[in-house]
């Protein structure tokens, strides 16, 4: 058996004559008590000492009796301890019950005392109300008024006492300065740190001096707080010393001393000291001196003043992209961006300092913001815009937009941050100041109509450059048109010449920067040496309509409109949109599309009487034209018109102008197509005129059966196949359907009229049937949509059958013709057997 630990052995006490353990309740209350150690200790105490120390010479027999006796004794002793513990528990429970009874009695006594106190309060209240019972509301109001008057009277007495003390002190100071010529009392007060009170008393002394010595008013500094307009006295009191000069000098020294202390506290970061000085200096020019000191000595302005002559950053490529209308704007100028980012951080951080250092922090913050916007930001902004203006009009407009956007974001961020109100938004006063500073920065650039005039000038310069070769191409070709591109030159001579001359005058003028002139020449596709008309080379490609050119024009317009939405006031948007749209309608509508349409129309008209197949090379231009026309209409309808909704008058004017321009273009397009149809049908007529009389009265019947269509029919179908292919490639949608439907109707009318000119034999009827089937098959393959009625060409097939069917079939066909019977009779009369008995019987019977 293991030996007990010292802690467990300490629980038991042993007698010297018998090994019986002795333990008390305290042994079991020990926190280190362990039952296992306790049992082991009891077991060890039952083993005689001789057995523990004797040598183990042999195996000894186990004797349980000592253990039994020890455990029996321990058990009896534990029972006695349990009885003792129960007696203690009963005693404690009784003590707790007695304590609870005593506590309840105390609570009851305190409750009675509280009721007595409340009763005394009610009696006191009733006595104040002047009535024995406190239930009357009028009496309660009267008592409250009495208490209020008592309080007001006490406050008035306290104020009178304070004024009396101040008056006494003021008199003492006045006596000192008038008799002794010094202000030792105020000097001592200033040294003790009472700067605010010292300044207040000094100003009162100055007022006294002014009233007692009115002749010296002209020497007073109004900014030092002197009260002007005070009624002068007729008599003066002589003093031994120049009190006014002494007091003014004291105030000046006091102000300088306070400003010096404020600066020291500012450098040490002592906000409490700064606040005390700011409170004292509030009486000096309403704190203007301390606010100016704080703002002027701020490190931000000192560092930025040293960098005011810093050159604008950005590489040549960035500035080139800024003035390139086809490139995306590079954004705000880097040095301006850096300044704005720094302003945001500085203002947010400095707001916390201003709030802790100045009790009138809003005024200081306003002064700080005004200095930042009116000096730092404005100077850098002017440098950026001057640089951009030296490049081109577009560079200036893009820089103006980017700068306005970035500075607007700064203002919004400052409002959201809250500045001195952080984390709440800024006050309405600070918000108004920020908005005003933002507005003042850009006012010079939006005076009157200066902004929209810049936009118009920029757009007109770009459009004129882009269409330069197109207009020159028109003016160069003055000979009679023989081809489509030659006819292009016949249109818009005066307009093109005037546009070219105006463009050349503008390029040669001195008001355009060299970089802008180079950019415009690049857009026009010219080199520096090609500014003279005779040196400008143009090709046929320059005279063609280009979808990419139209898209560039619309893109430039969209950029200008978007910029106007952001920069111009909302009420000016409809007028700005109208001005820019008028430029687009002039250049894209009149100069670009109308000239091309007129040239196409002249070319189509020139093909009407030619002895060769008509040249339809003008049709591809119509496809590009219809696409551009659709883009122009969609741009106006979906983008520009909704922007003019606030001004219904301008909206109606835009709708009218756009509708007029589109109507003119669509009318010219329709006229060109009609002329093309006329030229096509004229050539069909010439092809049909090649028909021989023997074609429908062949001598060799076997050859007639074996042959295909007649040469005239083949010429017509081959020509119309080419027309259909060219029109399908050039036109689409309803324009294509209408064009081919009109050609089909014209073909049908020409062929029917053509058949009335020939006498047809029975074999010739087979030839006609083949021709008619070929015409019908040709037209069925055309994409006419719903513009051509179903079965429109079946009439030709039916007419062809009239020449080959017998009398009975002819009778049934004529009876089913209805109102068209007379028309069919005219074809039947062209049959070779029309005078036969059978045919005549049919004709007479109908």
C-alpha cells in the first residue's frame, strides 16, 4: 500500500497509545481534501509500526482486525460529526429566519417613513399653492408661477451683483489708466491667463475713453472694436494721460500676444490652448486675424505656393489623344487630379482640427475652403484649360468636362464626409459654400452662350474637315456626266465650293492653333502641302458615301450632346440640342446625303434614253444612304427628342426640322428609284422591240417545238436578272420590295401590250407560252414581299394559253374571265385562226 501524501496525512491526528484517527469537520472543508488519500491514510494508521519498519524475512499472514477496528472507529466518528453538522445547520437556519423577519420589519418601517415624507411634501406643496388641498389645477399653476418668479428674481439679483462687481473693477481699471497711465491690473489679469475677460474689459475702457474724449474719434481704429456713431458729449473730462492711446496700444499688444500664443499652441498640437486663444481673439475683428493666421500658415498653402509654377504633367501621346475626336478622352489632367486628391485628404483631416480648435469652426472652415478653391484649385484649373485651349477647341471642351466632373466628385465626397459634422453630412451652410465655390470656378466658361458656341465651332470644324474631299470631288467634275461618279460632280457645286473656300479660309486664318490645324488636316486626309485647291488630290472613293463617315459624325455629335448635358444648366439643354442637331442636318443631310442623292438621280435620269443597257452603278450608294438615313432618324427620335421634352416649343421645332429633312431625302430617294425603274423599263421596251414577226409564226414547227424562249425574251430576262441582283445587293426591306414590285408590274404591262402587236400561229402560241412562263418564273424569284399581289405574273401565263387552247377550252376560259373578258378578247383576236368558225362562235357567244 502506498504511503499517504503530506496533505492527506495532515487531515488526521493520532494518539500515542492506540492508533485511532482523530479528525474534525474542518478537515473535510479543506479545498484540497481527496477521498482516496483519506482512505489510504486510515489504512496506514491501522498497520503497526513494527510491521512497517521490520525486515521482510518471510511472508507474514494478513491480519484484518486492525483495519476493521480502525474503519469502525472512523465510521462512528463520522456519524458523530454528521450529527454535529446537522445541529449547526439547524442553528444557521434559525438565524436566517430571524434575520428575514428583522429585514421585513425594517422594510415596513421604511415604507411608513416614505409615506410620511410624501405626506409632508404634499402639505408643503399645498402651502406653496396657498390652498389646503392640492387638487385645484389653478392653485397649482399659481404656486408654480410663484416659484418661477422667485427663481427669476434670484437670477436678476445675481446678474446685478455680477454687474456691480464688473463695474467696480472697470472703475478701478479706469482710475489706474487715467491717473497712473498704466493698466497693471489688466496686465496681471493677462499674465494669469484671463485673456478673454481682459480683452472685454479693455474694450469697455476704450468706449469710456471715446465718450470722455470725443475729439479723438478720428484717431480710432474701427477694426479694433470701437463703436462709431455714438452721441458726442458737449463737455470733456481732462485726464492726466492719453488713455485712448494707452488702451489701443494695450489691445494691439494683447492681440499680437494672443496670436503668438495661438501659433505656439498650433505647433505643439494643443487644441485646448488654441481654442482659448480663438475665443479671446473673437472680439478682435470677429476673429478675422486668428482665422487668417491659421489659414495662411497652413503647410498645404505654403507647399503649394512653391509648386505654383510647376509645369503640367502628361506625355505628348496623352495630349494628342485629348484633341483626337476618334480617341477616347484621357480624363482629368494628372497634376490637377493630384491636387484635387490632396485637397480631399487635407480638408477632411483639417476639419477635425478646426472643430477642436475653434468654437466658431464653421466660419474658419468656410475661410479655409474659399482659400483652397479660389487660389490652389483655380490657378491649376486655369493652367490646364489654357494649355488645352492652345491645342484645339475639342481639347479645351474635353478638359473642361473632365475637370468639372472630377471637382464635382470632390465636392460630393466632402459633403458626404461631413467635415466638421463627421460622420453626419455637412450643414446646409457648408453645402451651399461648396456648391458656390464649384460654380465660381467655372462661371467664366459658361457666360451667356460661350459654351454652346464653342461646341458648335468644334463640331463644324470637324464636319467640314471630314467632308472636305467629298465636297471637292463634287466641285472638280464639271464636264457632262457620263458615269455615276461623273454625275456626282454635277451636284452641289455652289454649296461645295462655298464650303471648300470657307474651310480654306479657316485653315489659313491665324486664330487656329497649329496643333488644331494639323489635326483637322489629318481628319480631312490632307498633308501640310495640300492646303491649296490645285494640290488636293481626290479619287472616286472620296465621292462615295461611307457608313463609317456617318458613324463618326454621329459619334462626335453624341459626345457634344453628352458633354452639354453634364456642363450646361438643365434649362439650356433643349436649345443646345437644337443647335447641334441643326449642324448635323446641314452637314449630313444637305452637304452629304442630298448631294449624293441628287447625283444618283441625275445619273439615273441620264440612263433613260441611252442606246446601251442602263448603268445602275448608283444603286449601291442608295443602300449606304438608306442605312445612314435610318441611323439619323433613330438618333433624332430615341436620343435627341427626349432631351427636349421640357421645352415643348423647341421639341416641336426639332420635330419639324427633322421631318422636313427626312422628307426631302426620302423624296429624293424615291425619285431616284423611280428614275431607275423608268430607265429599266425603257430598256425592256427596247429589248422587246427586237422581237421579229416570224418569232410567233415560225415556219419550221419542229424547230419551234424544240427551241427555248425567243431572243427578245432572253435579252429581257438576262437584263432583269442583272437588275434584280444589283438592286438586291443595294436595297433592302421595303425599298427593295417596292422597287422590284414596280419593275414586275411594268414588265407585265409592257409584255401584254407587246403581244397585241403580233399575229400568232398555233405553233407560235407555244413559243409565247414559253416566253410567258419564263417571265413569270423570273419574277417569282424576286423578293417582292407583300408589295406585289399574289399571282400577279400568272396573267402572262394565262394569256399565253389563249393562243394554244381549242375552241371549247377557250369558251370556258372566257366565261370565267368576268370583267376582264374584253381584255382577253383582244388577245384572242391575234390568233391566226381568229376568223375561223369555231373561234368566232366562241367570241360571239361571250
